[in-house]
């Protein structure tokens, strides 16, 4: 299991998304945050913008859906060609059925958890998912401070995955930077969403590599 860096374009220049993706050409994915101003108190891009990214971006698209009615809308983003689709446990009535539908459409299926949502009720469902996304801030806005209280949750999730023997990734999203990525990796995360840390850096690609190196050392140690 390798280290995956998925920079979020939430804090990128929306008038130049193509150029902004080129700045992170050495990343593994481009992470897009889809927010509906209902599930979270913010509004971002919708399906048309994501479709344009899928069509034109040089990186595979990792879609994080912070929206209500995930059962209805998550398959739309898989059908658009997103490589990975994360939907929130709190926004779905039938997570297994939804995960299987996303797989049927050819995308990786990922379960996202808000900070207050425990992994325990979903441990038996781990075989249905390719990744668990653990929010390390309250979802909705970029630039927030990393919540260290999520580290035990990352550890519990990694231990549950180890017991299954599955290759399920753990993604962390929120406050990921040089100062926090090692702690998250040491706890068991291997996929990192970094928005502000990457796009506020003078050299975004160099920052991606720095984060990758820090995480790799901590994860394998």
C-alpha cells in the first residue's frame, strides 16, 4: 500500500482550473469537493464542472460529495467518469447498495465519516468499500485546523482493516500540512487531501513531493 496525495482544488483559482491542475501534475489524484449548502454550510461546484475536469484534467478525479441524498446523486458522479466517489455515511440510507452501484459504474466506492461519526457501525461493511474517508475537520470549508482528536479514530479504522486483510485505503481530509501529515500517517492513513497547504505554496508540485516524503517515512515506520 503506497502513499497517495490528492490535492483539493477547493482553494484553487476557479477561473483557471486547468492550469491549477497542471501545478500538481505529480499528484495521484485531483480532489474535488462537491457541496450543496444543505449537508454542509457551503456551496461549491456541481456535476457540470466535475464533468469538465474529468474530461480535461491530466489526473484522475477523486470526488468527495458533501451533499444530501447521496443515494440519488453519488451514481451520477461515478457515471461522469470520476475515478473515485466518496459519499457520507450520514447522507445515505443504503450504503451497501450505493457502494455496489458505484462499483457497477466503474468507480472506486468510498465511505466518508464526519468527525463525530464512529467507524464501529461500518466495520462489518469494509469489504464493500475501497476507501474510508475520515474528516479531520468539520466538512464545509478549507483552511481549518487539523483535529488531533481524530487520530485514535484513524488508528481504530486501520486496525479494523488489518483484521480483514483487505486493501482498503484510509483518506484524511482537513488541515493536512507539513505539520500534521506525519501524525496522520503514523496513525494509519495513506491517502491525504491537502488543499491550502499545496495551493498556497509557491511551488505546488514541490509541496506535493514534500508531503509524500513525510507521509511515506511516517507510515512505513
